[in-house]
């Protein structure tokens, strides 16, 4: 009887080990090489995205990740709460420099302004403390744009 019980316990332990947890993705270094915390969500399935929107990656520290790809920013639109930090990560072979962009106003606020251009793997973080809709663009390719809405 004891042998059967041990066999059942071993079976359940090995079955649980074979299920690898899911891990979110995120940047692991800044543009100057400083290590960053990886995204978590270990063992948690991300919310399901509709066909027209994408679910943003979020680090364990609550930092939202916007990836710059050869096709532009992903997600292109993002909604966050006041005080949220957004990390723009260059995952393309193009240069990236984030800046405020408002096509209706040539005098758009310059608070969202990356000080220098970064290449692949470079990042820029910005904390959104004010409510509103903030348009941004890659100043090295102004056709690549996005919006962060802060509630």
C-alpha cells in the first residue's frame, strides 16, 4: 500500500514540474547598460487582446513596455493611470528618439522628450503624472507615432 502511495506522489510531482510557467517579456538593460528587472507575470496568463488592440507588457514594478519595432510602436495606443512609468524599448534596427507630437499644435508640450537617439536595445522611460492624451513620435522617423492616455 505504501509503495502505491509513493508512486502516486512521484507521478504528481513530476507532472507539475513538466508544466513550465509563462513569463512576460520586457527590456533587461537601459541605454547605458544598467540592469533592469525583467517582466514578471510568471504563471499568469495575460488578458486576451482583441484583433484591433494588443495587450501591453508590464514589469513586476508596474512599468508598461512600449516596443519600437521596424513596423512602428507596439502597442500604438496605451491607457494608464497617473504616476505610471512607460518604458519605450527599441527592438528595431532603426534609431529611436521619443518626443511629444501633436499634429494639431506645432507648439506641443516638450515634456516627453528623449535627450538622445538610441539604437537597438536602447530604452527611454517617462513617468506620466498628468491626466490627458499624449501623442509621441520617433523623431528619427516621424511617421512612427503613438498615444498614451492618462486617466
